[in-house]
C-alpha cells in the first residue's frame, strides 16, 4: 500500500502532504529506504555460489 491515499488521524489531511509531525513520521516510515545490508549480503553469497557452481559444471 502506498501512503498517497492514506488520511492522517491526527490532522485529517492526506499523509502525502505531511502537514503535521505524525504525517511526516508516517510518510518517512512508508517510503522505501533502499536495500538492507542483509539483502545485499544474501545476494552476494548467491552470486558467488552460482559462479562456483558454473565453474564446477564447466570443468566436469
């Protein structure tokens, strides 16, 4: 769900406008923050495993 249709219970304005501190806090919480370090580490390990598997298959 995106915050563009949510209405703040504190000020009754759309959360996307960020009129009050509650709106701004929820807008910040709902916006994507980017990939987490754990996800990046998992992707790096998966990539290394795929490269190792490919090397084993090519030598066999």
